[in-house]
C-alpha cells in the first residue's frame, strides 16, 4: 500500500493517480438502499456536495446513514429532510431530523461516540457499503482529514467503497493537528500507547486500500459552524460554583497535585464554562483538556496561556473561532491534537488521565439519574454523543446545568427522570446556579436531600422536599410515587 506523509508537510492537495468525479455522478453510483458512513463530528468536517446531490435526486432512496457525531445542514436538514434516509445512527441535531425521528419516519438508534466505530466494523450493527468523507489532501491510499476525525478511520476500513470530498475551503495546514492511531481488532487489541494527552502516537493521514476509492469530488464549501449564545447570569453562577468545587477538589485529592485534566460537553454552557475557568487559580498546576470537542472557550484559554494542551476529535467552533483557527493553525497545532473518537473517548484513556468530566443534560432527578436526550421521557432532542463515555469513565463526573428553563417556569431538577441516559452510579457531582451537590458515597435518600437543598431552584425546592418527605414513609431503598412524579412532566 502506498503510504501518505507521516509528519512531512503536504504542499499539494491532489497526489498520484486519483480520479475526480462530480457529486451528481457519485450520488447516482450509490445504491438506493445503501448503508452510507460519513465523516463529521461537532458539526464540522462532514461531506457537503454528495449529500446535497443525494437530497436532490429523483430516485426513490431508502438509505441507512451512519455518522459518529453531529453533522451539518447539508446532511441533517437537506438530505434527511428529503425523505432519502430510512434509518439513522448515531446522533442527530437539527429540528428537521428531530421531528422525523419523533414521528418515527426515520428509524433512529442512539449510540455512544466511543463505540460506534467498533459496532460498525466488528459488531454487526450494519453492513456498510460506502464511506463519504471530507479531506484537505489525498493521494494513492491516504488522505488528510479536515476539521474533525470522529470514527473516520474505522468507517473507511469497514466500507466497501470510498468517496473523498476534497474541500479547498479547509486549509491544508490542518494536517498539523491530526494524530491518527488505529487500534487492532479484538481480541488482539493492545492498550492505546499514550502517556500524555499532548503526545502524538499516529500519523497525519488516514490510510485506505487504493482500490476502494470510487472517486474524489472537489468542493469549496464552509462547515455549518456552531453559534453560542452569550453567557447568561445562570451560566456565570454555574461557572463560579464549578470553580469553587474544583478548587476544593484540587486541594483534597493528591491526583491533582501536579495537573488537572478537564473535559466539557458541547454547547453554549460548556463553552461558557471553559471561558470562565480561565480566571480560576489552578495553583501552578498544568491544566490539560482531554475530551471530544474543542470550542471557542478553549482557544481563549490557549491564547491566554492557561492551557498546557488540548486533545479532542473535533474543532467544534463558531465562524469567528474557526477563522481564528484557520489563520493560526500551525501555532495552535503546537498545543492541539485531533484524534479518532475511539481514542479521544476511549474508556481506558479517560480513566488513565483521571479526567474531570463536565457535561450538561436536559434534567436530573433527586436521586441522581440524568436524562440527556428526551423531553418528558419521550421526545428525542439530539443524542447521547460522548457524554456516556466521560460520565462513566471520568475520575470525577460533574453534571452542570441551570436549575430551571423557560424563564423559570420548568424545574430541571425533578422527582423522577422518565428517561435515564446516565444512572446514579455514573455521576458524582451536580452543579446549578444554586450551588453544588457532591453525592459521592451517599445513599439514595441522602442524595435526594443534598440535591434538593443545594441544586433545586427556591421556587421548586419546597415541592420537591414535600415529595421526598411523603415517599419516605415507604419502606423502600429508593422511594417513589410514580403517578405523582409523572405530573412534573406535564
């Protein structure tokens, strides 16, 4: 196999004997009932032209679509909205995709970000036909990804055919960020050979069997980047409470004597927390980010010299943040590494570095069960993404969110979560603008008492307290009144 460049800079986009085709020709060559694997994570690094060509096709399509993370409008609005998608794995993010999922017009199966590659490649989840990925350069048997990696190496290896969208809008310098490491197949899989989050253990390119390449489509289209709202008063209060907890935890645990490894979930709150934590005094400790998404707040910390390094699988930035990255890729590459999601979200590596994982949710209940995906236990919002990877495997797991929504009309602390993505065994600490509830080592009723006292909004805390007092008249380990709890979701 012809190997691509390891750490040598690539100065051209097209190398060797690779054939270019237009998007329409590629779309026609994809079977109407094909299983299609795409790149894309954090709404960046996804293919644009071929999905749009599929969306505008006059053929009757019933595709199975597999993406390892959030993708942009060309896929999640145009393609999904065209009716061409029959089945979907493993994350969806647009209102169009959400509505079709909830109407069950698209059969959606939610999967963890860390495992979708193995499930496709080794687990019999789907029989993949074609992978469509975005790149900044390609040669015979290799390509360099663009702004995200996700499960691209596993998808490319699993698919029978490969289309590469060569996006000239994405700077060639992005090659400096990538560190592609492929684990062996079970049962001969060795531990990931990484000793430091900033260490590079792979190559700048993804390898593939040259005969798989069905064609290269040249494009010049920007990503559907994120839009983050300005931090609210609640966001700032949550950041302050989280900072106070981290300060105490660093003093308490010898694990954090020299360094603190952090992870934040995607979204406006996570981005705000990253930005605000640059003001926290870490006492000379190295601050390291080991997660799945790099957002604008992390660029701020890097620019201010507050972050030793950042390891992730996607540059999930705003337009302004992406422009900042593109203008200074080589400078950021000194401290930023993009890895495949089966490394960035690997349970063993998260455990190895003793990560403090901070993720948000839709709601949590008084016993510490967390719902990240469904309103009222039934209406799908997005997907679980990588939150389960970090909630279950971080040394300290934090769920951070405002205590209410809809202008204070709805409590996000509820008696009982009717959909649970992360059980009470997975989350250690809850943070709202009201305070911090560290529930490690507590019994269920003790957890409920602390969560109500420290995290619930004063408007709802008395009613939650009354609920707990009444159900505690039962002789149950986790007392509940299901009918009464259900009233909260109406």
